[in-house]
């Protein structure tokens, strides 16, 4: 399939810094509003006065206690969303493939399989153990799917990558079922983890993923300039003095750390990594130095909003955030596929 | 690839000879598969926690009352084995149809969202609507067809490009799978067992109530599909070439999709989406039959054999009784990975 990615045209590349800064401010404002909504809204809607009091440390009333409970969850949603948005943008840059996303590429299922094997065969119970295992599984799945998808003619085309990812996911998920099914005790806790949610977040949990996210963030942002060169094609990037393989490895490691840690903390969440970078490209163009931080911001906003929506639509019950993002994300995915000029195999 | 397909300036008789040899090989393969299916079928009727000799089994099938055997064989084992064969045939033929039509062995109904549609609807019907078996089947079949039509409509832009259809199917599958897991997260414990069936596929507790609709669907839709086999083979040369050969491409495609989806949906409604059977039957059949000719019948037989053997193994080979979908899933996963590697290297044809 022909990859008809918009070439980094001169107009977009030289889009005035002022317009971009404006978008950046707007994104920050949206994120702030989403965070505020996330601490205020839920099965019980809290007024602004109580929110302010609770953030100041008071917890005398039920409202204030509710707000206090919602703070870690909001933080986790922001972190996980930022990590997923950023890792999606990096993956799309590294693979030069508009359909790259941790969910589509089977990276999330790799983390799931690793976690479930850890639970069952190695008696893992602590969330700090999950993180290492999940990142290992995510990395293995990413390397595998990318290798398989880029075999043969034409390299890693969107179709081959997506099919390799979907097929690998299917294989992993049936292995997961085979491991989980005879063990009722694990089945329950795993089922909740697999749907993906930030509901059970605690400050400890947030602190636990922070170092991984920080390393991933640094690695990703460091490679922003190199990803710009990579967008021109491997040969040209090499001609411009980039060490292509090294860039791929660094940026890929950053992306895997981000989405592996996010998956360990909140379960496999699909489509955030796919949708957000595309939205950002429409807004601020294709320069990765802007695209990457912007994807992180919008990813955080999207996941926080999705979490709030999931809490509000089915009150007093909740719809897990992973389900909300899938319902929002799949139509966008289909839109992207339809807009592309695909030629028949 | 065998020697006779290599391009050599030979006469007509060489071509004819090659064709006869290929037809003979296909006939032999079909015969061997049929015999194997019959053997495993008979075994699965006789063997179990209690062994019944062939004489008893035959007597039960002929309708005589045999103490003990009448219940075990007639009520428990026979419907289960028949459903295994029927569902296997449906999955095998439906899967290979999609793979042939989209010219990609990875594009089977379990990957491109049709099984996901039936599963999500079935889980919804069980958990939320609390329907009985018949209602669940009806909902699953309707949803399978609706999802297939939706994917087709979304992929249609002045003709359907196979690539676009596959990618859109993957997107839809992801959305439906997350719906299924949401519904399951809301399920009460006692519904969960029943609903898990819709994630992996299982023949546990099958009765004639589930089996008969699958048999009827096979009787109606399989001949329809087989009647299009020639057009389908022509379409493997590409849509343009097929039109030039006189095939009405879009019409054939619609008939084939409806028939194949119908078969898949009926089988899914009765047994759940037995993992990877639709996916694996076609490539396995292609391997043993060799190049040339339609794969529909061999692939259907491979599907039936896979389900029969996997169900037998799932019941008795391990300490726990695994549902058939788990067995096919675990056996299928490594083969699937191998298949992706090989397909991508070869450039993507079945």
C-alpha cells in the first residue's frame, strides 16, 4: 500500500511560531479544564468551593473526601494519556507509518501476556513487579511485530504492519485465555486489569510509574530532531548525517518504555496513540519538535476527558476508560484508512 | 511448487497431463481427509469416560435403546461430534473464501471483525438481555451479517479495495472486542461461564437445538458458495482481469460475502468463535493440495478435522477439560506466527 503521508511542505514547516504557541496555550487550557472536571465530576458532582477546599487539604465533608480520592486517579490519567500519545507519535515517526499505535501493533497484548504469565507462573502480585514484566513483554512484542511486518517486498507497509499486529494480538490473546481459563482466582483480577482503567489509582502507583515515564520521555524528546530527518526516508536521513539504526533504537526504546509503563499502570488502552498524533499534525504540522510535546499534552487531555465521560455516562457505575477510548478511536481509525489512497494488493 | 508448473515450451498434452495430475492429487487429498474425519468422528463417539464398543454406537445411531449408551452416546456425544464437524466445515469454507477473495491469507473472518461482531452481540444478549440459546443465536447471526455489511459499506468507494476492507475490519474488530470486554465486566458470575464461550469457542453441552440450524445453513449456503468457486478463482487474478474474463466482480463478491458470513455466523452462534479454525484451514489445505484449483472443499474438510481433533484433545488430553477454542488457539498461535513470516517474505498470496 502506498504511504501517502503529507510531505512536510514548506508552509507547514514554517508555520509561524506564534500560531503554534497559541495552540499550545489552548491545549494547556483544555488539559487544565479536563483535570478540573476530573476531580469535580463523577458519581457525585462536587461544587468548585469544595474542590478548592479539598485541594487545600480539607476532607470534612463527603464531597471533599471524594475530591481527595479523585486526585491520584486524575494524575494517573494525565500521565498515562501523555505517555500513550507521545509513544504513538514516536512509533508513527519511527516506522514512518500512519497506522502505528501500541494497540494496533500488538504491543499491548504483549504486555498483557507477560503480565498474566507473571501472575500465574511466577506468583507476581505486586504492581511494581508488573511494570518490569509488562515493559519486557511490550518490547518483545514490538520488536517481533516490526520485524515480521517489514519482511519482504516494500518494507513495513501499513497493511503488513497492521495485519502482523492484529494476528500477533489474536495469537497472544488466545494464549492469555489458555493460561487464565482454568484458574478462577487469577481470572477475576486479570479481567479487570485487561479492560484498562485508572479507577484504582493511588499515589504509590503514580510514583511507581514515574521513573519509567521520565526515561521514556527524555529518550523520545531527544530523538525529535532525528525523527524529522527520518521522515525524509532512510537514505536521505543518512545523507544528512543521522545514524538511522541508532535513532530507530533510541526512539523505539523510548516509545516502548512509555507504553509498557502506561499499560502496566492502567491496562491495555487502545487508539489514544493512534488518534492523538493525527489530530496534532492537523493542528501544528509535522515538525516532531513540536509534534511530540503536543501529542503528550493532547493525549493527557483526551484520556482525562474519556475517563470523566466514562464516569458520567453510566452513573453510579463506571465505564472503564479503555472502552471509551476504543469507541472514540475506532471511527477515527476508519476515517484515516478511508481518506488514504490505498491501492489493491 | 511442483515441476510441471514451471514454464516450459511444451505441447497441449503436457498441460493436460499436469492438470490431470493436480486433479488426481486433490481427489486423493479429499478422500484421505474424509476418511480421517470419519475415523475421528467414530472414535469421539466411542471413547470417553466410559468406552462403548462400535456395535453399541451403531445400535444407538439406528435408534435402538441400549442401556447407558443411549444417553451417553445419543444425547451427549453424538450432537457434540456432529456440531464439531458442521462448525468445522463452516469455519473452514468461510475462512478460505475470505482469504481467496481478499488475496491475503491473514484476512480471515476472525481477524477482520466478523467473528468479533457475532461474539460481542452474543455476549450482550447473554449478559444484558438474558436471552435463551435460540435468542442468542439469532442475535449473533444478525450481528455477524450486519458487521460484515458495515465493513463492506465503509470500505466501498467505487469498488472495494481488499486492503481497505482488511484495515477497516481490524479497526472494527478492536472496537467490538472492547465492547465485549465491557459487557463481560458487567456480567454476574453465573453468566460469565456462558459468556466466556463467546470469547474462545466451546462445544460443551451442545444439543441438537444448536446443531440443527448449523446443518441447515450448511445445506443452503455451502452449495451457493461452491457455485461461485470458479468466479472466485478468476478474481484471484485481480479484479480487472476477472472482469475481462466475464466475471461480474461486485455481484460475485456480494454473494460470496453473504454466504460465507452466514456460514461463519451460524457456526459462531452455535459453538462460539473457535479460535483460528477459519484462519488456519485455508493455508493448511493449500499446503497439502498444492497449486491450482479451488480450495473450498479441502479447506472445509481440514476445518472439520481440526475441530474434531482439538475437541477430543481438549476433553481428555489434559488434566483440566479445556474448551475446544483454547486448544485450537494454543496450537494455532505458533503456526499463525510462522504463517505471517512466510507470507510477508513471499509477498502475500495463499
